């Protein structure tokens, strides 16, 4: 730029003032060079002139630059510009001059052509400018002779050169023109110098992703005239000349947090096309006696219409406050709520309290100025307070969680609620004992839970939201985080025993904690050594899991060739579902053999009210269990055995005071019975029943007199073997015809002490009915019952007897 046309550019509002400048400093427009002329080649002292320059391209020849105090030789010129390069990227710096030229980026020299010469020198440098704001400085000197200088900087484009995408556009806003059903989008301009334009994308809330763009524009606004009445979400992406595209903006929707659509009319009837359509974040204007500054709109007889469509969430109580000079009207979904429609010389105002229903609604504010001063203001705000607002916010939507095992953290996010009176969101986490603990109160729509345990145990969360009146929403569905598991399980505790009903198999069981580990995917490995210690390299004989355990669930069976007195030592390691292995368990040594315990001595039988108590001398061998049975002589003369009701004296589930005794529970009905008892060692060895000692005794006889004979009639007890366990007696009539005349069933219990029957219950007869009655049985006794079917005249028609003994502890 020649000296005669050098300008100072100063921003004054939205107008550009241009004026020539003396040597004083200049305020230059954005991205315009500040130029300084020096009367020396060292850039020392005060510059002789400071002005602005839009480009560096000068050829002064052998003349001076035309600046007072600057000669044709031995002068310097410095250009400086500070600008935002957006995402940055590859650039080309090209400099040429006669005599010297140097180029700096953020103070670092990039081009150095610093020599007095008689011909033009030039250089191009390719470099990458980082994202953000940077300063360019170009120093030029002319020592003697002709003077010329040129510098350009430009982005290098092309898919093979530039792979840096533009930054995401900022400031995206949306306004709804409900009258003609269109949406107006605006955003801030990107700073990249190679920007090609913007792509606008649209989707409905039910669509999970955007398809092809609905528009590609070079400006910073877009009006969607095809939106209709459908709710849409929008995002904008920037694209450069190399085809690189930015990430999308955050989605905006007219149901989110929109701005007002504003229209200016040159009349007070809002007729014809508006003179201007733009957006407004708030309604608060005071134009005084001047026009609104819109071409075609005078200071009198004009109208302005604002409208906004937004989602109010759960709705609730609101206050609408309007004031203006002259007229103002406020509408909600087309229904007029405020009407101050009068030409006046003073401000009028009104506040209306109303309830907005949940969901999306449209506000419209019409303002007119007939004559005189013009001012308008409108606000709408939720009314809060526990006595006013009883409407809870809606449940947060779109809740999701992303777990990062690298940082042991879980990041939760959710869509923002639409209510205007939100206070904060609450995130709750379930504790190990099942309680819910509040973790955070936040006004943001994301939160990160840090330092999660690395134990693989699922953690449940939920999110809710509260408003400024204290109303709490319903909670979201649970969100579950399963952290990575790096915690080794506890060493198993194992036990080794004989596998019942096998000749030579051992069963390896483990503790409940190990079993629980296996239920959630763990595996147990069983090791064995011969001898009474676990050697350094025990044999892995097998593994078991909840789905692969051989023979027995949650047990491993080692099938040995024989129980021959060899000692074996076992141990185990449990590996959880994440692959973490426990320490080796404590070893367990066993020496299984095939030698049975000796026959018992001193066997006696003592009749009791609940059966027969058997006892014997304590054997010398330890670790024995016992089996007792009744010896039954069959009709054909053969011998049989019946062990019903006989409990093992060392059964750990049976508390007992006599380790060498057991009870064979049964009704005290005066029978003479013979019993035998055998000892069984831990390997299942016992003598043959024909070698076992026997004892004979006669049971007590506490039966009722009428129960000594056969039952009469057709009544049948249905659950004779379950009464002792359930405490409930069930019976029915086995002959429908024979029971047709029975009108009542009576259940009675025999009192041994008074030798009389006492009533238990009486029930009305009904066809095909099963009769039930609660009959708790006392410990240590035999209970006797009589069931009688009674005819209408009170005559017994059928009788059944039942007895059951509930054995007491030995």
C-alpha cells in the first residue's frame, strides 16, 4: 500500500472509520497489520509513523516511502499482526524484497533474508501453525538503492497436505418462527483461513444419529423452512478446503434452551413482510424517541414481534411480567395472557401468575409504538417456593455411563432437563449392604466417580433431579458399572472325604466363599501329592467350575484305584472370572483304607414315648458314624431292614448329649421290635449287617382304646409321612357315594394323661374336598388323632385314626 493511501482503521460500533494517520499509534481492525516506519535500520527510537495495512506489497523504487523524516535510504518498516488461526495447520510463508526482510512467528525467526543487495531475494517456507492465537512480525530494511518488499502467508490445502480439521463451531443458537413453522439457526464464525463453509445436520429425537446434511452454507446462519411441526435436533460442523470436517456442535432444539425470534414491522398491524428478522436473547429495549435502527422502520407506528417455542419440562407455576410504552400483548399457545394495548405517554406494566402445562409451548410477545417514546420489556420466570410449587421435575433422560479401567473411574452423563427452575441433579450409589448413598449434587449433566475398587463387583447407580422448591423427580433406571477385577480371591478351605456309594473315590469339597466365587465364573484347580506333605510340584489332577464339575456340583471327585492305606495330600487354588488366582489352600492329608470298624458292644434299647433310644459302649476308634435299623421278619421267613426314623448319633445337624446313642422315632404302639447298629468309618467301611449286634424290646403302648382295632368307613389320611415335618394333617373321603350323607368332619387329639379325646377342629363336608388342619406335634411324644365323619342326625358314619411320633434330641 502506497504511503499516500495508508489508512488508520478504527472500529466504532458497527461502522469502520478510515483516516490518514500521523506518527501516533493506530488501532487497527482485526487481522490487519500495524505498520511502523523507522528512520534507521535498527528499528530504534520512536517510529516516524504508525498506521494500518491490509497487505504487504510495496515498491518504493529509489524514492523515500513518503513519510516525513524517513529518507530514501537507511530506513526500516515493521509490520505486526496478531490473529486467531483456529485449528491452525500447514501454512506457506513467502517473502521477497530488496534489501533485507525477516519474518517471525511468535518471536521465532522463520525467514532470514538480511543482506544489502542490488537484486530481489525471495524465499518460501512451509510450516505448521499450532491452533489458537499467534503473532506475525515482518521486519524490512532498505540500506541503499531501490526499495521493495512483499510478504504473504496462506494455508496449504489438499488432502495429502492438510489433515487438520477445523475447530467445532461455537455459539450455536436456535429460534422458532411458530407462525410459518420454520427454525432459524445462528452461530459464530470460525477463525480458520482455509474454511470452506458449514454443514448443517438435522434429526428427530427418535433417531440416534445424523444422516446427510440438510444444508451446506458459507455464512453463519441457516433457516430451515422444511421443519414443519416436527421437533428436530440440529448440529453444525465446519469443513475446510481440504475436506477436513470438525466435530459437531452440541445439539440444539427449540425444545432445549432456544432464543427469541424477533421481527420488525413498518406498521402496528404486523402486516406484510417484516423489515428484519433476527434473534434476541431477552426482551428489554428502550429506543426512546428514535427509530429501532432498522431500515424501513420509522420512529413511530412500528411493531416488533418476539416468539419463542420451548420445552418447559414438567411445567408448573410461572410469572409473566410485561411493561411498555406504548402497547404490549403476551400470548401462550395463542391464548392472550396480558393485554396492555393503548397509546400512552407513560409506561404501563402487569404481572400475571399462571400454570404452564408440561411439554412444549409457544410464547408470543407483540409490541407496538404509535407515537412518542418507545420501550418494551418482558420476562417469564418460574415461581418457586414450597408453598407455591408442588410440581416435581421430570425424570432425567438419556442417562448412560462409560467406565475407564485405566483410571478406575466411571463417567455418567444425561440429557439436561427442560425445567427452568432446576436446582441440581443427584447421583446415588448403592453400598455393599444395599443402602443408597448420595454421591454428588451438581448442576452439570455429567459426573465422574473416581477411585472405584478393582474387585469386579457390579456397582449400581441412579440419577434424579430436584428443583428450587425442593420437589424431587423419579429416579432413572439403574446404571451398572462392573469395575475391572485385579483382586485375588482368598485361598480355598477344602475338606476331603469318602464319596458315598463308591468303593474307592474321594470327594474334595470347598468352603462357601470359594463356592460363591465359582458361581460367578471362577474355577478351582485340585492338586495332589502322595505322602503326608504337599511336595513342591504337586500333580494337577483336575479342575471344576459351576458348569463342569464332574460327578457332584461344587465338589471334585478323585476316583482312586483302591483304598489301600496310601496317604494322599490335597490342596486347591481358585481362579476368579477375571483370571486372578488365589494362594494355595492349606493342605489336607488323608489315608483311606478298607478295614471296617469292630462290632459295637453293650447295645441296649430303651422304649420312649417318641420311639426307642439305642445306646452302646463308646468304641476305641474315633471319627465314626452309625447306622441303625429295625430287623423285620418277612412273611416268607426272610429278613428285611427298616431304618425309618433312626437318626445318626453324630449327625452334625442333630444336637445331642450322647455321642454313642441314637433314637429310632416311631409311634408308641406296643410292638416288640429288634434293632441292630453298625459303626461306619470315614471311608465307608462297616461290617456286614448279619454280623452286627442286635437288641430286642417292646415299645410303650399309649394308643387310645378305640384305635386298637381296624378303622371303619372310607376316610383316608393323605400325607401320613409329612405330618411330622409340616405340622399339617390332610384327609379326604375315598368313596364319593359312601360319603354323600356326611355333613361334618371332626378332628380330635388323644390326651394320654386323661385318656380322653380333645377337639382340634370341625369342618363342613363338601363334595370332592381335601380337608386340612394344623396339628403341631410336641417333641418327645407320639400324637394320636381321630377323624370322624358325622351324618346330619349326628351319627358317626366313618372313623379314621392316625398317629405320629416327633422324636426329641438324644
